C-alpha cells in the first residue's frame, strides 16, 4: 500500500540543525539553485527549488535550519553544506514514494541501531543524512544493508 502523507507532515520543521560555528562559506546562489534543481528534479520530480541567501530559521540560540522539505518544494540556504539537497529530497522520497511496509521495516532497523525510542521524524532525519552520505559516496558512514536499500530506492526512482 502506498502512503501519501498529508501536508501537516511537511509543515513540521525538517532539516539538519547547525550551530553558527558549523556554518561554512556561502555557496553561490545561482550555482546552488541549478545544482539543486537538477538533483531534486531527478530524485523527486519536483520543479520548485527555492534558494535563499540567509538561514531559514533559528531553532534556538546558535542553532540554524539550512534546508527544508515542503509539500510542493524544497528550500535551501546558501549556507547549506554540500548534500543538503539530497537530505531534503529524502524526506520527499520517504514520505511520498515508499510503501508503508517498506518504511516500517526500515524505521525498525534504524531504531535497533540508534535507539528504540526515536520518533518517526528523528528516524527520517537519520535516514536523510545517510541518504546524503550515500549520494555523496561517503560509504564508510553507511552500513551495508542501508547502502543496498538506497541502491534499490535509487533504481526504483530511475525506473519511474
């Protein structure tokens, strides 16, 4: 059964939180926009990628949101590190393309590894980071079963 998550899911705050010390140099707006549009279109089919020349939100003192998945678009900050476009695309893939039983199984595996009390949102953030690592070919950060899963997801997306 396919799951189509309501807009309420995407109204929640998604995206990695970064401290001011972790903020790198700004990326060029036009270069980031074109790169992100290409990646997001290929992964999710979305055409709308917004790039802003500032942080997206201040979560708490010295904590910033640099990317956000929305129901119909993805927003990135020019401060966002490389791969944020993959991270945010994962939220779209996970919540709109994965069958419920596949998502449940995957979330159970993540909870076994990182903690049984993690919320669905926390698990999805972990997976978004692992998906980013997979796409950037940072294989040492990803276990074998997760890598195989992402390869299957990637093949599924290409088939669509």
